[in-house]
C-alpha cells in the first residue's frame, strides 16, 4: 500500500480509537466533566499530562525551530522541561489539596473575590486561545499534506473531531483519550528518529547519534552541520546568536509559564490523593523526556537531510517530497538567477511573510508566485519551519508506513492539547463565570449543558485562529507561555506561600502582568513588525521572553498594592495554612 493509503488507514484507526474511548468514558456528571471523577491513576495521569503538554509545538514545530535556529533553539528544551520541576515542587500538590475544579476556582476562593475569579478567567482565556491557535494550525498542516486537502479544510476536520470527544467525554474522556494519544505520539516520534539516526550515523539511539560521527566518515554530525550552514551564509549551527539576557528571559518565561498553564495544572486535580499529584508530575517528566531528548537529534538530521537533498538540484528532477509540500503552499521556489537549479542559502527568498501562488506553472514547472523576489540575497527557497518533522521521513526516503505513522502522531499531538485547552476554557465559563458568579442557582445538569455549549463555541474560535495563524506554531505557543508566566503563575505561587497577599494585590498584579506582556507582544509582532529586532527591544528582550519581565511586574504590583491595603480575613489565612500542611 502507498503512503497515502497507509496515512488514511493509520489516521482513520487512530480517530476511531479516540472516539471509541470518548464514548466509553463519557462524562455523566460535572465531577466527571471537570476532573474525571478524581480517580485517575498517577501513571495514566502522567501519560495524559505528557500528551496534553506535548502539543503540536513539541511534536511538529520545536524540532523545526531548532533545525533552523541551531543552538538558539535550546531555550525551548530548557524552558519547557524545567517548568515541570517547578510545577511538581511549588504548585501541583498544594492545588490538589485545595480540591476544587479549576484554576480560577482557587484564585476566586483564595482571594475571596469574584472579581479576582473574573480576572483569572480573562487571563486564562487569553492564554488558552493563544495556545490553541498553534494546535489548530498544526492540525491544518498535517491534513493539508497527508490527506491532500486545503489547510483551512484540515482545520475544520480537526475541529469536528475535537468537538466530538471533548464535548462528549469531558475531562474523563479526554484523559483516557490522551493516554492513547501519548502512545501514538511517542511511537511516531521515536521510530523515524531511530531509522534516520542509523542511516546518518549508524547509531540506533538518536540521542547518542546526535553527537556521533557520520557513517563511513570520521567527521562528526555537528561539525558537518557547522560547515554546511556557514558555507551557505548562515551562522554556525552550534553557536548562539541571541544575547545572554534574551536566552535567560525566554527560558525563564517558558519555565514559569509551564508552571502556570491552566490546562496542565488542572490535570493534577484528577488524581485521588495529594501525593499522587507529585507522582503524576514525576511520571509526566519521564514521559516528556523521551521526546525532548530526541528532538535535538531530529532537528539536526532534518536540517542536514534537507540541505543535501535539494541544494544545486535541477528543479525538473527535484525530489517528490519537495514538490508535494510545494503543492500545499508550505515550500516555495523562486528561480532568481534563471538557471533552473534550486539554490538554498541565508536570507528571505520572497517579499512577504508567506508565498502567494498563481494558477500557472513557470518555465521549469514550478508553481508561479505572485510575491516579488527578495533582491537583497541569493536564497531561492521559502520553507515553513513547521513542516520539518513531518517531511523528515519523506526526505530520508523511509517506508510509507513510517510516513503515515508520523502523520498520525502529529495529529495526536495537536488534538490532545487542543482538547485539554478547550475543556479548560469551557470549564471556566460554565463553572467560574456562570455557576460561581452570574448564575449560582443553576442545577448540575444545566451546568454540564452550559459547559458543552461553551466548548462548542471555543472550538469555533480556535478554528478561526488556526485558519489565520499569527506566526509559526512554536512561536505562537511561546507567547502563551509568556502570558501564563506574567498572569497566572504569580497569583498561584503567592496564593500558596504568602498569607499577606490580598484580593486587591492579586487583581492588580494579574491585570498589570497581562497588559504589560500582551502590549509588548502585540506592539512588536503585529503592529510594528519592522521594529521587531534586538536594537528596539527593551533591554534586548524579545517578545518570546518578555513574559519573564511581566511576571516581575506582577509580583511587584501585587505585593505593593497588598502592603497598602487591608490584610486578608483570618479564615483565608487558615485555608492557606491547611493547604500547606502535608
């Protein structure tokens, strides 16, 4: 069977599995819908947390970013894994002991204020919709290439699948679906990595092959990459180009943002005991490490295979994978020097962010672009970084079943996280806004209905973000982490470890962190993109790292306002003491 047929088979079987699990474990109460009945085993919860966490950004985009950023991309590895240590030590067991349903639930109760609850919901929605944009974009990319549909159509298909098992199953259905998705995802990531590691270095362990010599050569893989990239006008693969302060701030924003992500935190509300919350975080870190320690090797393999397969190749005999991705608009070639050969080097090939195609073919058979060529460099190739992991098996000429497996894994990664995020959004609206704030007299059955309706609307909005994405998947997700670090994490941390913090301080801190971070990101990424460079950034800190400063702003404002306003009531101090008690 060809790769296309195998892809339909693998994706179809995986979707049938997810929907079957959702039907089997469908939610029958709000307790099931919000926290899976608080009966999930720590190992299963660790796998579900890993799947919830290893989104399209991890599976699809992270290795693509590292492939092109080189050592600069290590910030994603350090930040996204380090955050789990903070989560396990500082938040997970205490929030589980609190024992409610949502993050705004804790903030509203701890700060004895529906206004604080409302601000937490606003922050959560900002974070979650920013994050889910990347997931839906990932779904569209996978569908567009492997099922040969338009990206927008792919996003719509993904919306339908997520709607079915998220709305029906709630947290209970999502949890056990994510266990299956983790198994699909990690198998789909490791199998091609092992194959390609053997082909390039002869070492079956990708993590070791990353630092090994090439097959039939004394040259090390990374030395070869340094040489190839510098010859093409790029910076050496193993050298940093970012400033130390920016590396520090991006890593910190990702770490503290991880510890403040509501769809990850709520996973620790689903286990039976407080001790199980800490165990779940440990298991999740082990399961996540399988992918994260493999990602640098996948990135290096992808970059060197990509260059070797297209450089100086006549377009008329270009490999099929190149033309396949060109047909879905995620690779473009502009023959600037009219020699019919593909020339890849440093610089933007086109004027404009993404290629705009006409309906005709050029002299060499390429898809004609309406974009003007960028005349300041010789690069002729536009490539969307988000495709590197998905294209890697095709580039390496692996069997069709491996290509199909990667497609199923990419969809599992994007759908698992999208479902978790959408559930968090719907729970906050139905439980925190309606039940706890505006409509306290609704019954449990009505609350469950409103939760499902909210999930439906959230999926529609998420689909729009997927159709009109603001940036590459991992970059979009990085912004979400910055927002989480600057809004939710400080409120949770100080809510547990500071008795003095009051409702006025918490509200002022969350709003100031949100406004500062969101304004900085919008200013440089959407309003004045021409100014988005280190010369114009505040203290040289990029929009991906500004969440760390936003977090400091939050801490400062919250503590200052609390100092000048009334202390929290005595019952709140007793609640904090009880949460801290083992």
